[in-house]
C-alpha cells in the first residue's frame, strides 16, 4: 500500500506553491537576461568643457540626438570618460560620443 499525502492546511499550501512558482520564474528571468550589455564603442567624439552648474544629466540630455533613454546616455558618458561617479567639476573635459 502506498502512503497517501494529505494537505493539512490548504491556505499554507497555496502560499507555498505561489512562492515556489515566483522563485522559479525569477530565477529563470535572471538566467535568460544576463547577456544584455550596453555597447559603448564609438569611432568619433567631440569634447566639451564643463561649465559651472552643468550636470551629467543635462549634458546627456543636450547631446542625445536619437532621443534615447537619458539614463543610458549618462551611463555611456561615464564609461567613455572613465568616471566612477556622476560628479563633474567646472573645467573638466568630457568626450561626447557622436552617433
């Protein structure tokens, strides 16, 4: 004879199964989306000198001809100019990729 499994608390079982399914979906999503990388290879650059009051966000917005997401342009500026943070000072020289 086979031993029969009885679910004692249906609510607890449903919560457990929901959490298990969410965990599996999250893990699958992480595994499948690991190959997305922004490319920052450009051939031509223009240089600008940072003025007082300029921010990296403002520079990225003004130099965004394709109307891309500004966050992506800020990221590209940080990579191209080897910036560790978004802090820039007046007098800094930044390379702006031409697209």
